[in-house]
C-alpha cells in the first residue's frame, strides 16, 4: 500500500483587490477630513465675522487717538450684554448719512444733559476732563438726551462731523465698540478707555 507524504500548506495569499480596497478607504477618509476642515474653517469665519468687524479710519476726526488709514477691530457683541459707556470709541451709522459708518467717542449717555461752552464739555453740569482731544471745539451746544440717545464727539473737535452738528445718536444705530488697533504695526494694541472720575455715572 502506497502512502503519499502530505504537502506543506502554503501561506494564504491576500485576496486580489485587497490593496485597492484599502486605498479607496484611505482616499475616502482623507476626503472626509478635508471636507470637515473646510466646513470648520467656514464656521469659524462666519462666527468671527458675526462677532467682530474691521474698520478703516478715514480722515482725522479722531486724531490724535486714531489716525487716517489706521485699521481697528470692532466688537459687535459687547453691547448685547452691556450698554455703551462714556469714553467708549464706537462705530455707528450716523443719522445724517445712512450709507457710511462713523467712529466717534461717547460723551453723553441716555437721559443726560450735555452742554458745551467755549470748548468745555459739561454733563449734567459737571465738566469732563478730556486729555485726549486735539483742541477744544469752537461751538456751543445745549442738548437734553432722550432715553435711547447718545451724544458722540470726535477727538479732533474742530474737524469732526458728530452730535454737535447732527444731534443725538439713536442707540439702534450703534454697530459696536472699537476694540483693537491692528494696523499699522506700530499702533497695534487695545484701544484705551477714557476715565472720568468726576463725571456722573462714570
């Protein structure tokens, strides 16, 4: 009786096309990661643009605090949680020109009485100390503000279109608070907030 010796079992070779399937899975995974990254980028972009804006200073109405051609970031959300304060530098739509954005400093708050005499500014009869202005304004003003009105002035008082010419600023016209200067490089930084120790409500 003859016996044949068992033949050694050879290792099973991978199925044909296994490498192709692996490459397809890798390609799909890479494509998904690219799509997810792009979607995340778009979402971040939309959130940042909803919360902030970029504003270019045109003219010299806020000199010496801000200069012509300077760029600032505007915080659009801050006034959803708090109201504008005296000394804030804000960007808004002026009632005199709804097709442009202006940038000025908040001087009078809702319900206050603003008076300007010989360039000196008084709020409810108390004079404001304003070391940031370029020169006093050559005009006189006597204005009682309503419950949703603000009085805004440029720091360059002799050369600024502001509340002394077109009146109070309605609260709904305010876009946001000028927050950070980012251009030119030598003016990068958070914009300073003015303090009025003797002023009412400050």
